[in-house]
C-alpha cells in the first residue's frame, strides 16, 4: 500500500504542473491580445486617407469610439495597393479625434506628429 503513495503523489504533482502551464499560457495569450496585438483593434468610423507618392501604399485613418468610459482613439490602417488590398494596422493612439496624414516620401508617413517608416514600423500608445 505504501508503494502506491509516491506514484500517486507524482501523478498529482504532474497534473498540477500541466494545469498551471496551461493556465499561464492562456493568461499570457490574453495579455498579448489586450496590450500588444494590433490586429484585433476596433474598426472605427472612416475619417480620411492619403496615398503615398508612388501609389504603393494608402494610409486610412479611422476614429474608434471608446464609448462612455474611454476616450476616442485613432487607428491607422496601411493598405498595400499592389497586393490586392492587403491591410495592416500601423497606428493606434488614444485621446485623439482627428487625423492629419502627410507622406514625406514613398516609405515615410507622418500621422498626427508620429513619423513611421512603412511597412515595418508601427505606433501603438499601449507600448510606449
């Protein structure tokens, strides 16, 4: 009888460890989605758009209404005009309700004073 106790104890500890790993993984994924993932941002209401000088990119700005408890935010969506409308969120800033977009050259855009090199750079107020 005493020989079964160590086996059962190891099995219980193994199950606790596996459960904790799963719970921590789910928590980590939730934190990532809430604070770092730009693909799940709210759509918002279209405000304006500007196309790059060479026509390869269009930056569209949307106003996201935070509702009664949070302020407005601006979402900037980069459209790859040469890739059949592929899009990518590159700008997300809180407490803004207007969007001023200016292309400096074919790969550099300024939105509300933030300069980004497209398509690689992003601005997300949550990560500042």
